[in-house]
C-alpha cells in the first residue's frame, strides 16, 4: 500500500470478529505475542488482543510487501515496539485498543503515538484529573457541566497518552505531563473519533502531515484508493 512521505495513516480496526478470522490472525503472531494473549483472563479479551496485534501485522505486511508472520519487532526500555533493524524500513507505527476497537497509526521516519478510549462514566474523574492534569486542564474540566465531563476528560487523557507514546516514554510519565503544548512546534496533534462513544488522539513529530483515516475489517470487499477491491482475508479501505 502506498504511503507518501507527508502522510500518516490511521486505521480503525473492529476487534470482534468470527473465530476463524481470529485463528487466521493468531497464526501470524510470535510465541511471545501468543503468551501475552494467553495471560488475559477472558476469552473475549484474548481474542481482541489477537485481532489487534494480528491486524497490525497484516497492515505492516501490506506496506512492506511481506508475510505478516515474518515481521520481527524490537522494543525500547518502556516497551514501545518498532520494526527490527534487519528490515531497514523507515516505517513507524503505534497501536492502541479499547473495548471492541483499535487504532493503528503508521507513518514514515517520524516518531508517532496513538491512544484510543471508550468514553464511559466513572466516579473518580476529579481524583484522576487532579493528579495527572495541569492546573489549567483541571480547572477547565471541573468547570464543565457534569454530563460533559466524561468526553472532555478522555479528550485530554488521550492526548497525553498519545504524546508520551510518541516520545517513547512509559505511561508513568503521565503524572504532571504536558502533552506537548510547550513543544507545539515539534509535534502535530490530531483528535480522531472512529466510532460513536470513542475518542482517540494521534501525535506525530513534525508538521505539515496529511492524515488519512481508513478502516480495516475482517470480511467483505471494500473501497480502497478509489478502486473496488476484494482481498484474500482481512480487507482494507
């Protein structure tokens, strides 16, 4: 799949798929990824992990024109993955999943981070915001009507997580973190809403990026690049 040097592709992935689709994706995972999925408690969570990581491999395999099972990753000290140096590829990527959706961001030669959250009401917004938000962010959130606070909270939270992931830092850095306002000239920030009830953020180094939002799904012919195509296995549009 073509990826221009000034493009960042953001893929929305539906994680609840047929068992045979999950099995096909499972076959492309490494032993380590399979062990990580096995440690999850529920069958639903295990399948969603498999689909998210299998879809990432399918997509990267398309960009690199190779079998997804052949891909190998290395990880920084905080666990952020990237393609093994043996590939000699400029591709950078990041994955986030929440409930039954995932976001996968892919670009070339630029640090990138993405975060996705399912918006839900919870009783401890104020405590979390007081700890992790700046004084201005907390004041803005606290001043909103109660019914608007969940969306506002997650809009701010996803920006922070996406920024830290783009920097390659662990989520422990969330405490007191600014998601890049003071370094705005170095980063581009995009808010994405892939489906009703979800909020996501994408942060990428540099400026002048063209964001393309696309959808990965497990079956059926889809539109891609203006041409109607039917692929073997998972589909892209």
